[in-house]
C-alpha cells in the first residue's frame, strides 16, 4: 500500500502553487455548487456583505456562459437587488461582436475590474474561463492579473458551477462520467487542467451531491496529490476565508480528507483505504488545518450522535446496510446520515455500469463506509425536515468483479417442496 503523497509530475507547476500557499490566501473565495436560484437571498446577500455591504461594486464575468448577455443581465439584476452595484465585463468567447482576446487586455475594462470589491463568474463551460484569461501561450492576461489584484486586496471572488470549478489550482476541464473516471483515470489537458488558484491546497468541485461527484473527486485527488477535497452541492455556497470554510444556502458540502489514506498501485484499478469523509450542512464551519468542526447553532441545540457515548440512542432500528447505486443523487449523504444514526458499524455501496457500450462492463467498485474513532453526528429538525452533520466517516474503495448477468428471474419454490 502506498501513502498518498504522490506528486502529479505532469502538472507539477500547478501543484507547486497548490501546496506552497495557504487555503484561500488573502481574499475570500466563494465557490457555489451550481443551480443557484435567484431567490436564494442568504447567498446573494452574503456575497454583497462580504464585498463591503450596500454599494459594493461587483464585476460580473459571464465568460463561461452559452448566452453571456442573458446570463450577465440576470446575475447583475440579482446582485443589485441585494444592494450591490454590479456591471458586466464583456469578455466571453460566445459574446457576439466581442473579441475576448482584446477585452482581456483592454485598459478601460481592466480599470473597472480593479475598482471592484467583488468578482463573480457565471456558470457554463469552465474551459472558456481558463482559455479566455490566459494568452495563447498559456500566460496570465492583464485581466487575470487585475482579478488576482482584487483578491489580494481582500476582495471576493465568487462563482457558480463553472465559476466554482476554476477556484482551485487544478480543475476538471471536460471529463467523462464518474464511473468512467473510476475505471480509466483522467487525462491531463483534456479531462483536467489548471484552475485559477483562488483556493489553494484544497480541490473544489461543484454540482456535487446531486450528481454523485465524489466518485470523480477521489480519483483526481489521488492522481493530483491533493489531501483535501471539498464538493459543494447545488444552490449552496462555501465561504472560504483563510483556513476556514462556512457553508450557507440550500444544502451542504462533502469534505474528503486523504491525509491518512493509502492506495495499492498493484491492484490494477482505482482503490483507496482510510479516506475520511465529513458532511458539512448549511451553517456549519470547518477549519482545514486544525480539523475543527463547528456545527451550526441549530445542530448544537439539537441531538448529538456519538457512538462512543454511553447515552448513544440512534433512531434507525432497521437501516439499509447496502446501497446498490452509491453514486446516485444525494445517496452518499443519506448513507452517512443513516450510518451515524444507527447501530450499524458500516454500510456498503456499489458503483457499476449499466450502459451497453462500457469497455469494462465487469468492473465495479465497492464503497465501504465505516464508523470509527472520532465518528460523530449532529441532528436537527428545526425549520422542518431532517438535517444532519456527519463527521469522520472512514471510506474504503476497492474494485470488484460484477457477475454477468447481475440477476436471474425469480423461480419461486417448487410446488410440494419441503
């Protein structure tokens, strides 16, 4: 088994930046998991407050969007409705009549960006952001330098979906589906690329719980040498200041910690042992360096679930011990909540192909989620619904061979048999 201290030599320059500096150095980074609703006042109001409150100037980049004018207009209207003074910076490959290469070095546009306290990147295709903010030979444009200057001065850089993907120093560019990544890995330059590095030392991903993307984040972390990964769900924001993250909005974020994890290169397929997962619900805070979790006030006033406590009284008496589609919509957090609120020591999930043209149809993956020392949860029903925070669940992933066919018709008992 090999400890995960693997340098990613193919993009070594990116990782030197990733691990040479602290998380969220200088400014405030706000990756938003995508599908941010315009009536999510908690997130929009905080974006304005973080940039200085009413009158805060925001530069909006719809660079990633398939319809930049429409996207920018909607974002600007929402920011301004919450007190900002936002304006569109017309730098987008798909903006009609726009030379994005010229816009990236336009002194007037650059001056408007430098005068801002907040930067907002719209969703779309993140490779458009990376390509537009670098020259043809890969160097930062004057516009990217201006954005970074705003961040260094303590400004806010926020983005939804594609705008969140570019936050870390490595990003997914145009990757295949989760299971294909588990099976075949990632190709630098095509599947993954450099990000803009507003969050360093932590890999950031988006649309995370809704699309089961922990299945793709873990292989990237192993391949690129990341020890921490943060996946933010839809309509949810992660506010990263220094070494602390706060989750706000609709749902939450999953934190993967591979500090003590190991992998076996001899297995011939992706595998992982000893990863630690923490689900941070809205209102929770986490300090990356000290690993201190601070649950929301609602959770602290609710029920603590500590399997090591003599008074531990879990709710689930007959929980499911097996999940056949662990990469499904929000399955991983539902699984973790069930595990911490039951007496089961572990729950197993499975990921396998159901497509007809899969190159390795017999290859699947077993995900074993285990309680252990330090596993703890918090539960609250305040405000309606069931809300969990779950900390320090251990995860092991191993490749498995799937049976063919996976199931047979049920024959029932033969009449008259004993």
